[in-house]
């Protein structure tokens, strides 16, 4: 089986990392994979003719393979120009590939941007913008997923993303749930005290760490504000810098906030780290933080890295993280944006080693159940079904199993006595 992957590749990018891990795991299963590398920064410089040539070239290359696998995030297809442009560019590529007769799989790493957070009332301007985005998505994306068996399929990382895709017009029968793959838990050679000493941190310090690029949706500012309310022995390491292709101003905002709150002596901002330095910070870390704010996030490479760190995690109650914890309770979850909850959770973990060990053990179970080899196995299974002209297997989320109770459980006598006492008193 020969598969062409359309994705960012070999650059500082979470999706490029995802694709690299998937391709490596597929290689181990005998799937021959090549990559058509996308360059998101180019969309701003392309004129209409350039875009058409790029789309035609992707389709022409796709015709040489058995199947095509696209990694989708709005920025990979021109969101820097506009949301409508991104939907149009991706939808056109999908239709052109389908016209070659090759099956196409798309992994959606984020929900459609036309999806509104539940319970949120939109302003008139936001409502008009959302309506325009929904129209563009249905016209260019949803309609490209036709009903013909085995021609196109979508991968969602979570049931919530599956629902969002279906709600925005992609047929439910072509959406398959395959969770984000995880690396095995790390075997760090350096002990925590030695790592802290090398970083110039006190032995008694508690190091909270956020790994990955700095972005507004990741809640770095929330972490800094929470730190300001913690005892001085708590420190924060932000192990990442601004994404090289992002226009997000979160990085500079975090730097200003640290100075404003007078936390320069308790916050370390590293910028991008090579692997050896990342291992040093991982060894020194006591607690990983993931106070994300984006409710539409489908999955996070950074959170899978944290799950493999061997350290307990404090994360936000967004759907992607809640889904992980329902399967394996491996994080303390806090309400997005609530600094007091983060303070409580961090101090709780710092003073409760037994709880930390339970969370780490649960994280190990999760990473083992969702290894990259397992992700590749499920993906290869989907490839095989599509090449056989079949629809992906249904998610089957609407059913449950009866819990059989052989004998009824009677209420304790003490409860009966209390009830009788209350009834007498009432009489």
C-alpha cells in the first residue's frame, strides 16, 4: 500500500510532528508513505493562478498513489488570508483528488471555525460572521464528502469533534474516531534535584511547566496569574516560544505580564528547546500545566507530551481533555480561566504525593492504550476498508451496556432508623 500524506513536514509545527509520528508507525506496519509538504506561510503570497497550480499539482501527485491522507488545520490551507479562503482551498484540493479516483482520508485537528461554543450568545457582528463561515464550510468542505462508499473519510480525535463535523454537514457514516497517538512515558536519566540544581532552582522549589508553542488559546497568561497567587516556592517554566508562522501576540503579552506582576525571578521563558534541554526541564518539573481556553480544540500534541512526561498534570475542562479523563482519570481538571482553581490544584498535588502517583499511573495506562502503533493500526484498518470500497465503521456512540445486578442491595439499618426518627419527629 502506497499512501501520500499532505501535511506540514519537518518544521516546528504540532501537525508536522503528528504526521511524522504517524508515518513512522505506519512504516513499521509495512505501509509505504511519502509526504507532499505544505508551507502555510506561502498562502499570503500566492495569486489565484498560483493557488490553482498548487492544487492541480497535489492532485496530479496523488494520482500515483493508492490513497491520500490529508492533515487538516485551517492555517494549513490559507486561514491567514481568510477563513473562506482556507475552506475553499482545502475543499478544492479534496474534490480534485477525488476526481482522480483515489480515496482520501482527512484528519481534522480542530473543529470547524463556524462552530460556536455552547451557551454563548453571539453579537450581531459575530452572528453574521459565523453564518458566512458556515455557508463557506458547507459549500466547499461538507459537499466534498460525497456518499460514494470508500471515496472519502474523515478522522476525528474525539466524539465532540465528530459531532461538530456532522453538525456542519459531513455525513456521519464517513467519520471515524481515532484518538491522538501518544509516545510512551519518558525514562528520564536525570533526577529532579540534580535537574533543578542545573537550572539554578532551589531544591525545595515546585516547578510548574508548560511545554509547546506559546499561543493565546493555551492560557499562558492564566498560568502566570495563578503563579502570582501561589507561595514563593512555586516557579513556572514556559518551555516554548512564539510559533514562527503565527501572528498571535500572546508571547509578548506573557512577557509583559510577568514584568507587570514582578515575577521575573519565578518565571523561566526558554523559547524553543532542543531535545536535550527539553529533557532537563522535564526532569526538573514537578507538575505540568495545560490551562487551555479553546473549547473547539480537537486534540493537543503538547498534552500527549505531558502525559508521557511521568509528571502529574493540571489541565482545563475542555472537551478534548475531559474525554481523556473519562477514559483514564489522569489529570486534575479546572474550569477554563479560573486561576483560583489552578492554585488549589497545584498546591494539592504538591502536598499529596500519593495523588500525583495515581495520576501518573493513569496517564501511563492511557499512553499505552493509545500508542502510535495503535493509532497506525486503526488508520491502516481504515485505509484497507476504503481501498475495498467500503464505508468506515460507524462510531457506535449511541448505545450502552446493561449493568446487571444479581441481588438487590438493601439500605443500611442506620439509614432506616434515621428516617424513622425523622418521621416520628414530624408526627
